[in-house]
C-alpha cells in the first residue's frame, strides 16, 4: 500500500509530519487481527469507531439535559446546538479544499483528537455558556471531515469491501459500543454528578484516536476526467489544492442528480433537526425520567442503530437505495411519535430503537453520492452534503426550541410530518442510476 504522498515543496505542516514519520510508521506496522471479510485498515477503523462509541455514548444522549442542568432553557439549548452547527457549516466547504492537500489519515486523527480535547473541557463548565468554546472547537475541526470521508471511501475501494458495507460495519461497531455506554454514563452522572462523565469520555475517545493512527495511509486518487499522475493538483502540491477544490465543486454542481440529492438531504435534515435535540428533555420534563433512565433509552437507540444500519444495508442490496431510504425515514418518524406516546420504558425503548433510522439515512445519502460522482470528488461531495445538512442544523434547533417552549409536543409532530412529506423528494432522488465509476467499489451492492 502507498504511503502519503509528500508535497513537492515542503512547508511547515509537511516538516511536522516528517518529524512524526517514524512514529507513524511504527503505529502503522502494529500487528492487529483482521475481522472476517475485512482487510487490516477496515478492521482497525471498526476497532476505532467501537472505542469512539464507548467514549461518546457516555454523554451524547444526555447532552441537552446536561445543558439544561447548567441553567439553559429550551431556546438556549437549541441555540448552543445551532451555534455549533453554524460553525461546522461554514467550514465544510473550505474542508473540500483542505482535503485536496492529502494526508487524509492524519486529518482524520487530528479531527478526532481535537474533538476529544474539546469534550474534556465540558467537565469544567459551571454555567451553560461555558461549554461554548468547546462546542466551537468541536465544530471547527469539521473542516477536516471531507478528508475523513475521502479516506473511508479509499479504504473501501482498496480492500474491495464496498463503501456501503464499510460504513455499515464501522457504524454498527460504534453503536454496539454505545449500547453499553449510555446507561453507564447515566449511572455515573447520577452517582457522581453530571460533570463526571467527561473524563471517562476522554479515555474512550483518546484510545479511539490512537487506533486511527494505526491505519495505513494512501496517496490521493487521480480524478477520472481531467487529472493525470503528473497533474500538480492531484500529486500533492499545495498550490493546486485551491484549483482542485473549485474544479471538484463545479463538477458536482453541474450534475443534476447531485443537485437533487442536496435538496433532498436538506429537506430530510430539516425534519430531523427540528425535534431530535429535545427528545431527552421531553422525557425529563413530561415523564420525569432521570439521567439513568435517559441513559437506558440511549442504549436502546444505539442498539437500534447497530441493528438497523445492517438491516437497511441488506434491504438496500436487495431492493435498492430508494426503498432503503423510505424505510429509514419512516423509522425516524416512528421515533418522534413514540416519544409522545407513553412514559412506559418499553415504549420509549422501542421508539429510541427506531431512532437508528437516522444514521442509516446518513449512510444511504453518502452511498448515493459515491454512486453519482467520481471517486476523486467524494470528499468535496461530502462537504456539500454536510453544508446542506448544516443549514438545517443551524436554523431548526432554535426554531424547535421555540416550538417546544410553546407546546412540548409540537417539534415531534412537525418533524414526523415533515419526514412523511419529504418522501416525495426521496422517491424521485433515489431512483436507480448507473455508477459513475463502475468497478471501483466491488461488493457495494446494487447500482441504485
């Protein structure tokens, strides 16, 4: 396998990477067992996402409740989440340019490393606005997210496992871990205080970052249409990164199927983000759930995600992206409606299990992008998708908070209704298409 291609004119960043090269080579040479049917890199990614799930699951589902415990009202909870989404949205498109610089594996390590440090800072918060600096850091490093998705796509192609299968495997690994960690986080929060979960999250996420550093690196792919191995845009020269980024965005936006995918992604994300942040708060306010109880619903959500992502992948392979996407949206709508239905834990657990449709939606949209664009444009395509989703995540949480303050059930009814209405777009957008790069992703399933 290739190592990261060095820029033609080394600068400070490249010099820093050169100093770390011996450490990087030692980590990459660390022997690790491969999972059945997966190569080394895909297996290491599954281990890394499992560890990330252990750390993130300790606080992810109780995050709105934690903000409320620090004194935030529903509108302020939505505003904190919206501010983070605003920063992420602003950096996704520049992230497409950053991805052209290469070193995708190290960008992945840096993103998750800085995110981990920011998570640890939440333990120091004494008021709700004290978390804002950490939230800003977490979302600013999303500038590296397109490179991460480009790296995952490259691993899938190199190891011939298929993009959809790789996303399903690492997603399921993460959510299997998050089945255990939310109840543990709820118990720690109840026994030792809300702040106590964050040092533990640092440990789990830190081990995940170490595992990511053990992955092997790849050179940038050459675009199918215009790039050549000697093209400075794709051979790692920094001066070409800006031009490569603009060319990639132009190619993507010139494609009608990609434009339609962006509109559909926006519509679905509007429906999700108007309500999803307030599920835990609703359980606390309406049904008197404590942190431990909310942790158990989080475990049900993670178990649902681990199962549903795999089931939806099988459904996709048999019936195509369209049916799989409709099923995922319906499951998400069921979660919103079940939240309102009953205080019984089994009802809430069932509803939260159906919440696994949300990560399945993210996987299916990404798979649709890889089917409709050249591999060299995947990182920029992910940046566009993330930007459209981010627009919804900026506007809808504060709006949902206002709706919740007026009538707590309103965001969930609105979210379920918007998801049902969005199926008209889903039906048109996810019609079967031929792959843009036939044969680059064996095992990826149908051509839908």
